């Protein structure tokens, strides 16, 4: 009973934070709402006895990925007007995706009478069970290619973020590292010889 209460409480917080991600006008606030989504998702992973996934979600996504997101958002300097410029144009597509997700959730939540085996509560793991070992065995055997594909996609996303931040800006003087390293003393310092003067 208490597990169901905890699940619904954290599920409500997760849904509210997800709405805050897309409804907030400030991109920094959206990123912080996403951090709250990750934390509540980690609690839900703990309810499923997936401690390793919960810790990785907090350490990797909150500790690394969200910091990268915040740096990118702050360096791009995207104004709220630009973010909301195409809202009405993409609103029908967004509403269609939301309706599809709601229908899928409805089938899963209210389709228990249809004999869906996936809706049964998973059995409790024994005390000596290691979900880290089980996850590694599945990840590097059955889902190895999907794992490598996800790594390549993340690498492409990092490169794209770097390219976006290195665009030309007005009034911005970029560094030329090769010119700075190749500079000579004669180019920077000029020695001037002057005759000594005596005070009368």
C-alpha cells in the first residue's frame, strides 16, 4: 500500500515537472525542471529495485548532462521570444503526439482485464541478486549494437553543441591560437636607445 502511495506521489511530481519543462518561458528554468524530472525518475527506479540505474541517472544525467545543457543554453543566449516564435505553428503536431501518448498509457493502465502479463507486479529479487551484473550481461550481449549506436548519437550531439557555440558573433573577436603561439619577441617588443640626460 505504501509503495503505491509513493509511486503516485512521485509520479504526480514527475508529470508536473515535465509540464514545467515545456511550459516555462525561461530555458534555464526548463533545465532545472528537467533536473527535477530526473530525480523523481530515480526514485521510481528505486521502487523497481533498480538501484544502479537510479544512481547512474542522478550521477550521469544530473551531474554531467544537465550541466552541459545549462552551459549550452547560457552560451547560445536564446531569448524567450525566439523560443516561443514557432509555438503556434508546431502546436497541432505537439497535441497529436500528446494524444498518442495518452492513448498508449490508457491501453497499458486500463487494459489489465485484457490479460496483459506485463501489468503483473514483478517478483521480488532475492537478497543476493545484483541488478548491475544482470544489466551488464544484457547490455553487452543482446543490446550491444544499440548501446554503441546511442554512444555515437551522444557524440554527434556534443559536436553539434560545440559547433553552435562557435558561430560568428558581431563584436566578438575570436582567438587565433596558432598565431599566438608563433609570435616572436621582435613582433611585440621594440627596443629604443636614447642618450642619457643629466639634470642641471
